C-alpha cells in the first residue's frame, strides 16, 4: 500500500491524492484545480492542468466534495483516459455536473456541444454512494470492511454532500479527510470522527487558527450590517458559490426574522434592507440546496416546519442577467440605499464581485466583508491585508485605492479550525499510527503538526513535501 500526493502539498488548492493497493489497483481521491499564487500569475499553468501520473492503474475516483479545488481537473482526467467510476455522495452527485458545467465554460471551452458531451460522460460515470455504506471500487455495496479496495463515505460537514473517505488497504484503514467543516456550520450536521484510522490524510487549512463561535460571528455580521444602515452603504461579501453563500443566506434570514415587523426585535431600517445575490452560479446552487433539503440538519428542517424559508426569504433579490448586474453596480455606487451584496468569486479573482469592488472600494460608506479563506496571490488576500491600512489593490491591471471598510469574520469559514481538527483526530478510539498533513499553508501545517504531536506522541505526524 502506498500514498502519493498530486496536489495540495505546497498549499491549499489542487487536492489530488492516490492510494495504491498492494495488487496494483489505485484509488484517486479528488482531482482539483490549483488557484491563487499556487496557479501562477496568469491562472493554472499548463503543466498543472496536465495529469502527470499514470491513469491506467486508477480503478475509481472518489470526490469528497464539489469545490473547484477538489474537482476542477476532472475534465483533464477524463481526457487523459480515465474510464472508471466517479464515486461521491448523493448530494455531490446532484451538484457535480453544475460545478463542472461552469468550470468547462469558464476555463476549458465555449463550445456548448463539447461541454454537453463531457457532461454526458460525467453523468454516466457518477455513482452515488450513501453515507455509511461500504462499497467496492465499482460502487457496488459490500457486506463488510475487510477486503482491500472497499471504501465508505462519512459526512464531513464542509458543504452539502461533503464526505471524508474510509478505505481498506493492505489490512489497514486509511482515511482521507477531504475538507472538514466546523461543528456548528449552518444547514449541515457536524462531522463525527471515524471509528478507526491507521493512516489519516488530514487537511490543515486553518491549522494555526481558531474560529469565532456561531453566536459571536452572527453578532459581528449584524454589527457590520448596522454600520451599512447608518452610513447608507453596501456590505459587499465575496463568497464562494457553493457552501458559503448558502450559509450566509441562512444566517441573514435569521437576522431578518429577528428584526422583521413580526419578529421579537423589530427594527424599521432592517425592513427596508435588501440582500442581493448577484451570481447565477450561486443562485443555481442555492436552488439545488433547497431541492436537497432532505440532507439538511435538524435545525434547518425545524425552521422549514415553522413556515420559514431559510434560503428564499422575502428580502432576497437574485440578479441573473449581466445588464441587470451592471445596473445594480451603478445603482449601489450612486444611491444611498443600504444593501448586502453576495457575489462571486470568493477570492475576488474574477466574476461579478470585481465590478462591485471597482465601484465601491473608493468610498468609506461601504464595507467589504470576507467570510472565507483568501489564498496568497489573490486580490482578496491583498484587500484583506492592505485595505485596513488604506492601501490599494490591482484589479484587471489597474490600481484601486481602498477607502471602504474591510472586515473579516473567520467563523463563517466552511473549514474546521485547529481545535476542531485536533478533536476530529483525538476522537478516533485508537490514535492513528500515521497522520499526513495536506491542504494548508506552511505555517498552518507546522502549527497543527506541533499540536497533534504534543497530544498524540505515539502517532507519527508527517508533512509531505
């Protein structure tokens, strides 16, 4: 049994890991795109898009979740000759074609016929695997967990459909965490530790940080919006289309419920406030989330039973057409109507959020609120780092001075923080013999490695290089 890492080793993107069994068959866990500084100044380099490993031994691909840094190279894997099944949870099976349709159109080809051909192949290969069910590498259910090549998916609490992967290999249980969610992520049940992990490949995105608790971050979100109401400005939230956007809508609905005319703390200003979702892809995913409400957690289902609509509340306006988007940008820049705008991309590296940034960054009435990880080399990281000092950011080759307020609420990250990662590992009944830290910056991996080695001295903690 061997483990090879084809991505997410030197940073947080491009997740792709290979488990080779002693009989020569291999299992690929994710096949993601490199982003930010890890992709170079002009986007993913050609050599990063190529599949630089042998495809023939790969019997199956397991998708932990549908974020682009975990699935973005899948079309290139198909082009390289991969012919096996694509195993994922039922919710991921529903969402994956949406993600890749957009990725193909943006970064692969504008040829609609070719996109449809790729999507048709993709849909044929997807095998939906229920949580908790052991299956073989063809995705067929099997009775137990003894034979090599059996896998099982468990909820990871990161985004809808996310999973960590338990694998039987050479008599050992090898676990790939994918991305783990925080314990109190809206809409999703918290991940539970596996009952066994001889070898654990663990993400470390926030291995050096602690998140705010849910009550604290909700209060901070309310405070940022109150600032916009006072200053008649816009709160601009660069958000990832899947996961973060839906969590934000869920929390915003709760604030509107609290401050609405019939709520326990009615506030007139809140009743005039609009939330603008300006991202067709995010809107598509939000509809997908609503259709997959059977996978929501008990709290979210309880709100629905109360007659509430966590992802489709009255104050929510969706912008689809590009000309409507441009009108909205001009309106919010020129008027004094408070609003909350959620727009992609989450790291400000493209998409509609860039037009909002160009129009709003120079005005102190407005706030830019970051609620997710900003990779090195992205405009989002630059705004987050230099904005509080009155710095500038370069967008599409032009310099834009930052006078808007720049805020960060770390608790809304869909990733587990250091303590949650440690809890996930220490929750395994017998400590793993080996822990491999991936999917993190050097500082995050180093800090998490030190912490894990201190609490689990009998485990071998490695940082693959």
